[in-house]
C-alpha cells in the first residue's frame, strides 16, 4: 500500500508581471504497489523535454507510467497527459464537467486538450474518497477552482499532493490565496489542508508552485531541497553573450 514520491519538476512560487501565466508547476512521480508508476499532474506543454529527461534519469519511460492523477485542469497542470500512452487518467468528475461547459477561449482552461481528455478510453472520473488505486485517496478543496482535488498517498513518509489549493509556503502560512474564485471557500480549504498535513507527523506536502514542504519539531514550515530556477536572456548582438537571471532566494538577497 506504500508509495514513494519524487519530484521531477519543481514548482516555482511566482507569477509573470507582464506575460500572462508563468505556469511552472510541480510534477511528481510516485512508485507504488504491483509495479504501478503514477505521475501527479503533468505540467505545461513547454515542460515536455525536461520531464522526459528527468523521468529517464529515474529509469522511467513514458510507456512505463500506469496512472496519471490530475488535481485540476488549468493549462499548467494537465497539458501533457498525451505523453503517457498506457496510463489510466484519474481526474475529478465535477472539474471536468465544469471545464467542458466553459466557452472556447477561457483564459486558463485548454479547451481542446480537455475535450480529448473527456473522450479518453482510460479516463476514470473521480469523486471524493477512494481513487481506485491502493493507498491513494482524494478530497475536494474549492477555491483556486471550485472542484480542485487533493491527493493523499500512503507511504513512509506519507505525501499530500495539494497543487494549487496552497500554491506555496506563503499561502499555507497565511491561510490566504493569491489567485482564487472564492476567497472564503479557499481559506477553508487551506485550513483543511493544513489540518490534514499536521495530523500525521512526518507527512510531506507538495504544493503546486514551491519546493516540497515539511513541518519541523516546533510545527514550523521548512522546505526540502534547494531551489534550481534560472532564465537565460540574449540582449546583445552575440549568441555567446548570455545574461543569466537566477530565480532563488539567495539571488534575490
């Protein structure tokens, strides 16, 4: 029943000021019973090469993946499900129906991707509770979207994959969200998420746009690992003249 979870793409706790959604979201791989390999969210289209490289470094090919778990259907979390040809796709029924009802051109939902997903022969539509995978449950946490799912994976340590219910450490600590459809519902969802996290000592929480988080002995939030994020830019007349912007706390300081 135990799952082992590894991050293959770090989520970044920021947003673009001038170019729309940044979309750098957390993607993780979970290995579980009976040889199952699950991908937790799939990232945006631009992440494909990086995801392939990171997964192959773990010895995983796209055809090895047995299951995809989608927390919600914003473009930066669901776009890459076609990369995994053998996988069963687990997505929230209410989230899918809501997204299908929106008009084409909605700013956050990739309409053509979602329509194809709805027709997929291995799509499993989830409601709260059991997912059909041993050791993985889910619950609805409205706010960022009104039918956003949180996945809870049994293991040593247990893992909660919260995606954008709490996108980053600041939202967990304050109980408030930067991007929400319903601030009151979202605050209640973050409170529920915090309670579930604190109920089982040692649980790792994977937010949608931050490093994995744990609680120290005093119940304070601490990040696991080091942030690795940078942008290379060409401002001059030579390809060799590259300006690198390191996007980390140390660089900001």
